C-alpha cells in the first residue's frame, strides 16, 4: 500500500524566524496532515457507497440511449398504465352494448352514433360496482408507488448524465457510436483519478461485471446446478420448464432484495449465512418466508390475473389481427435465458448471441412436421381459401355485400385460418439434415447436452429444445396463467428446497476485495469449478463433481469473457487453460493429421454454416471452401505465426478510432489484439491491390491497423466465440469418445442403427501420431451403446491424434 494515492498531503515545518507571525497565529513545529480538497467535479464521484447500483445505472444509461430516452420511456409507461385501467373501466361500465349492437330499437331514422352508445358520466359512475371501485383504488395505489419510483429514477438518470458528461466526457449524441467496451475503458480510467471505489486503486473489467451482474450470476449458477425448481413433470406433457416473469420476480424478491433476504445489501451476504451451524435455523426461516410470500401471491392472484388478461388483450389483439402468423412464430423462453447464459455476460452481449441463433434454431425446428397435421392443414386451407375467394369476388362486384350480417367476420376468420394453416405446412424446398442444423445451433448458442449428438432427428430432442425456444402463443399462455401457478410453485416446489438454497449460498459465495460477496462460479476458476472433460489434457486435480458447473459453463464463460474483454488478466490457472487451448487450436489448424481431405475427424469445423468463416485452411479441407478465402479474392490462407501487437491504451471518445453507426449494442471491442485471438494464425489477403495469387498478407488487429482489417476478418473476430464454442464441444467429444470418434461418426452409427455389441472391422491404413510423446497404439473404439448408457460418458486418453490417409471408416458390424 506504499504507493496508494490519497487526497491527504504532508505540510512541511518552518522556522518562526524566517517569517513573521501575529500573536494569534499558531506556530507549526512538526509535520501536520491536512486534507487537500480536490476539484468539485472530481470529489463528487469520490467514494461512491453503492457501486453496484451506480455501475448498473451507467450500463443502462448507455444501452437505453441516454437521459431523454430513459425518462420518456418511464413516463410513457406510467401513461400506459393509466390508459389500460381507465379504458378497461370505461368499456365495462360506460358503453351501452345493446344500443351498439342494435339489440333494441333505439332509433330508426339514422345510424347510431358513438355518443348515443355511451352512457353519460353520471350514469357511468352509477354503474360502478363495489368490486370495481376496490380494483380502481388498488390500481391507483400501485400507480402512485410507480410514480414515486419513476421520479426517483429520473433524478438518478440526471446524476448519471452528469457523470457521463463531466467525468467520462461522453455526451448523449455519442452514445450510439460507442460500444460498452469503450465506455468501460473510460470508466476504469476515471477510477484511477477519482477513486470511486476506495478499497482498490484500480478496477478490472471483471470487477465491473461482478457488480452489474452480481445477482444475475447467482441465478444463472443456481439454474446450472438445478438448485431452482424450474422443471416439472406434468401429466400427458412429461418434463416441462416453467419460468414466467412473475415467478422470476418472486424468486429474486425472496433470494436477493426483498425484506429478510439472505443479502443484507447489494454487495454483502449476511454473516449468519456463512456459518454452517446456522443452516437448519436459516432454512426454517427461509421456508416460512416462502410460505407467506406464496400465500400473498395466492390472495392477490385474481387481481393480477385480471390485469394480465386486460394488458395482454390490449397488447396482442391488434398484433394477432395484423400478423396471424404470430401463432406459429417462436421466441426464447425465460428458462433459456438462464440456461444458455454465460457467467458474466451482459444483457446486450447475451441478446446479440440469441439473435444470431434465432434463424439456425428456427431452421432446425422447422424440419419436424407431423404428416397428419400437414394433410389436415392443406385441406382446411383449401376450404377456407375457397370461401374467402368467393366472398372477395362478390365484394368486388358489389360492395354492399359487406353490409350483410357476419360477411366481414367470415372474411376475417377465413384469412386467419389460412395464415395459421400456412404456418403448419413445411417449405417444400427444405433440406432434411438435422445433425448439421443442430451443429449450427450449437455454434450459435454455445450449449448442447452431450446426449443430443446423433439423436437430432428424434422427437425427444425436439421436445427438449422446445423448452428453450417456445412458441409465442405458449409464452403468452404461460404469462396469463402465471398468477395462478406461481403461488403453488413457491409453496410446493421452492419451499422444500430451502435447505439446499441455504447451502448453496454458503458453499458458493466468496468475498472479493473491492467487490464484496459474489458467486464463486462467476470467478470462472477452472481449477475450482472446471470440468476436466472440457479441458485440453484434462485437469491435474479435478474438483469434486458437486463443485463443477454443468455443460462446460465455466470454460465457456471464461473463453467468452476473455474474447469480449481481451485486456483482462485472468489468474494463473485460467491463463494456463486459455493458452493451452490456443496452442491446441494452432496445432489442429497446422496439422493435417486432424483435417484430411475427407475431413474425417473434425467435420464440424469444416462444414460450418453459410455466413461463418471456416477455421480450416483451404488446402486441408478438400472439397470444402473457406468463407474467409472467398471474401479475400481467393487468396490462400496459410497458418503462420503472428507477432501480436501491443494493445493501445484506451483513449477518449474524441480521439479513438470507431466505426460510425449504431454500435452501442455490439459485444466486445471493435478491435482486438492478435494475442487474444483463438485463431490468430489465420491470415487473410487484405491489400487494396488484391496482391498475387497464393500470397498471404499478415493482418494486425491492433488499434493503428484497424483500417487494414477487411470486413471478412472483422466477421471472424465477431464470430470467434461461436467457433471457439464448437471447437470446445469437439474437444470434449473426442476426450469422452476417443480422438478417432467424431460427432459425425457417432451420428452416422446411430442413424444406421448399428448393433452396439457388434465387433468393429479393422480400419484402413492410418497414420498414428502422438501430439506430445512417442508413437503409441490405438485403443479399441468404444462400443456405440443405446441412448442413456453410461458408456457415452466414459473417458479415454486424448493424447492420441490420428491421421487417416485412406478413405474414412465408420463403425460397422
């Protein structure tokens, strides 16, 4: 702490003889510490007590477009609530539906006007029932509470605006042209000057992420280890994942920020939760809190249910009329937003990843059709189309046809039926390739259970994936039923897990200097929470299975954070994991022993989906073409060593080199040092003249050479995490099933329904080489077992690398 800078400075002593003093002056005979007041603009941001809230507001300010956009959005939401409540009360009490629908003989001389169909104000008030008055009073109280909250937030927004303009020197007009990575770099520099956090002199990227995502990381980790009751077994439906917005709100209220929650404030877990001797007592207290909150939800469920119906009707009715295809469209479920999220992944980074995966997931699920449903839909669409065509023709001949009773209704219903049936009929040009489509999905969303490989064509995999990517109509139904279902889930599913939740907070909470209590999984420590199956060469001391994250989430999260924050310096174990993985990537790219002309061993890295650059050099992939090469005019991409350029320190918004346009929602930096790249050995030809065929031009990804990076290289940088995720899946598969057993080998065997006990014929002549050691003999290929067998998870030696120079072989009986 010798070099720790403070605002306190020493005042040297002086002699009275050198300077005349008055009688009232105090002679200073020794060194005195006085406080030097800094400038007001700096002292304003010194020692911020709640940095979690402060950094979160800074992030939201950037993502939501600044002060004006945030204030306007919150204000209009208040107006929207007033409109929904008053309009619903007006429709229920102030409209004479008998006059409106002409059920009574009101007037025969002219058409009924709106004034005649509405009750006067005094009659409207007289129609209000006591229950309606109670509901209106509850709505008024809720609205006043939200009004106070909005006013408080607007003052906070203005404070953050002042911080942006005075400390960060960023104005609202600059926000669309700045990535969060650039804002974060400025924030780290401001910490050095103003000491917003007094417990640490310097902040790291991980410190900022921890504070913004503290509770989110806990939720992601609890979903990863199945500590939360998110999946339920239902009659006739089987396993079903349910996480509505209301249930998610209640979980966060109980566990994080509600009265009596385990967290004392935003950054500190109560001390009693860290002592194992208190676990039984705390579990009883938590169980009691869950019971009372569940009962409160049950009491207010009718009111919330009515609100959900009214709000959903106003929100979706016009959309359904305008776009009836909404019944067949899908969206990511709330459960998938916990299951698929990395540790320390901000909202805009996660949304960008899900948006990229939307089309591959849609393509995969669209291949599943039921012949009976398709036949039924085609015939129903024919009948509805015939009726619609006749009515439309009659309307063209004489528009008075529309005045006939129910004609307009029949036209609308027939159009709706045709749209729904059209969504049930598959595209006749669709290609049935489930394994390849599922591979594309894995590359986009990064996570895929191990037992999905080879079974992408089955209904079981489709049903499991539908829990992640559900129909919008299912999402709407879940939100409507949430007020009725949530109380029972809290009381009968969450409450019995009180002790497990207490143990989770005690076992997986660590105190980080300058940050506070965080989830230990969010530290992304591969030594403590890693899985040897996802690490090159395995881990020397693997943690217990109870400490491991599922589906390689620790390794995936570490690689994602490293790529989105290349300046971050991880600890020694994480650095070793990243460097080892990079070395393995470079060996696999350079070595033809893994990627022969028939692309036998790692076909998923070769047959990447369209729009994604290939990792494999063109001369090593045979019939497959590199997207990177096609963008660079057909020049050869040769693996070679690249001297990484030193990263340039972050500069201010006025001097940094940026792309113009709406880049505020981009993930990671616009530029990345070559040393941080997983595939830094890939070179592209980027000189303006095109160069000579066969020449490779070194690409520097440094700040100064950004103009020399072509669009293809930038695309490779943007999608590098997708390629890394797919590569890590390959490594995990090869470690579990042997170097010679690839995804496609297993998939081909399952599709051909090979007998699991059949002996395997001898493979063709193969060149067996060892990556780090002398030649060795190959182990027998693991038998292909039925789904769910324990042999699917067996470990084999992964140090063996095979190069087949003959035709590829697959298991055969």
